[in-house]
């Protein structure tokens, strides 16, 4: 009896060892293939296009600031800090984004492995109210301003050379950040107040460690707001109280951005209010990030999802 029991236990132990060895071999093969598949996707990304991350477009207004400097003697000054550049960023007050993507698993292959690719377009419909942003720029830098676009702080009683800020209105740009510009087949056309303007690659980068294309902001749009702010500072408040005044007129910017990438696409929201609708023929999406869709619909033909979250834009 004991011999029979020992034999059965030995058989069971032997089978467990065989199963463990088999599972280990299978796990090793799976792990190896997962690593190889990841290396294939990485290789394809290096040779073609990476997963994309798109930041909601925003506006940059370059400024040059000369710090305040103490005067120690007539016609002499102490060692003053050098002038430096600073970019003032203006975010949209409202952004409606629509992303249409066609997904394919046949575009990039290496043997039995492939990378899931997508190709489509991302449309941003944004509204800006420049008066508030420019007013804030004036208030935070100075109390007085001259007609040349420079701002001076009032001189103090200690014989100090006042701080001076030069606002480069003619260098204001709409920035459209895309992590891998190889996925932007053609430069987007941007419509600003129904006026089409072609985007360009930056000649001089305003932002480091960020890849983007840029668009010149028409001067009449910014100067209109500057005039409104100047009028209000001079005591003319008619523009601020008239509901049909230019002071309350927003600027509409529409961006049609062609976009291609592989594996995943990330959108980084900015501004006061951001809404995103994504449509695709991909039937098995995996939603990741800091916020899941507020609404989603999955069918055999694809999916549609929408996000609306003001907290994420802070």
C-alpha cells in the first residue's frame, strides 16, 4: 500500500517537473518574441515615424527684458545684468479638436511581426481673446508703455535705471508642436479669421527641446488689441463697455494638421477649455493617459470617443 502511494506521488512529481520545464520553455519563447517584436517596432519607428505626441497649438510673443540697474555716480553705473529674452505664451480660450485616423497593420512588416500604423488628420478649431492676455502682459511687466512696443517701469528715488521690456509684436508666432515631424506629410494650412496662411519650419527656434511648425500671426490682429489696451489705460473705457467693441471680439484659428505615426498617439491639452473627438476604423482601441473618454462608442467598423476635461488643461 505504501509502495503504491509512493509510486503515485513520484509520478505526480515527475509530471509537475515536466510541466514546469515545458511552461518555462514556452514562457522563454514568448518573452523572446515579445522582445523581438518590440525591437522591430523600435526599428521601424527609427526608420519611418515614431508614435506621435501632439500638444495643443499656442501663441508665443517674444520679449526682450533689460533688468533694473542702480546708478552709482554721474554717467557711471554698477555692473548691470545683461538683457535676456523671454517668451510670453498665450493659450486658447476654447479649443475644439477632431481627430480622424485610418489604422493599418499591413504598412510596416518584418517577417511575422508588424507595427500598427495610422494616417489621418487632426483639426484644431481654436478661439483666442488677445485683449486679456496682452493686458496681463502689460500689467505684469510695467505701468507705462511707449509707442515703440517697449515698456518701462517708473524710476525710483534711488537713481535707478528702470527695467525695460521690448515686446516684439512682429515676431509673434502660432506654435504647432508635433513630436515627430516625419509624420507630417505636408505643412498644414492655418486659417486665421478666414485668412489662409501656410505654416513653415522655424528658422530660429523659440523653444528648445520641442519640435514644431509655426505660423506668423497677422499684425493687425495683435495691434487691434494693443490699441484697445492703450485706450483703456488712457482712460477711454468705451471699448471695454460696448458689447460690440473690438475689445470683446475673439480671433478664430483653424488648423488642419496631417498626421501619421505608429502604435499610439497622445494629445496634450492646453488652454482654458479643451474638447477632443477621435474617430478611427480601429476596432480594439486601448485608452490610456490621465483621463479616459467621457463618452465612447465601439463597433465592428471602428470607434468614436470624446474627451472634455478643463482640469487637464491647467
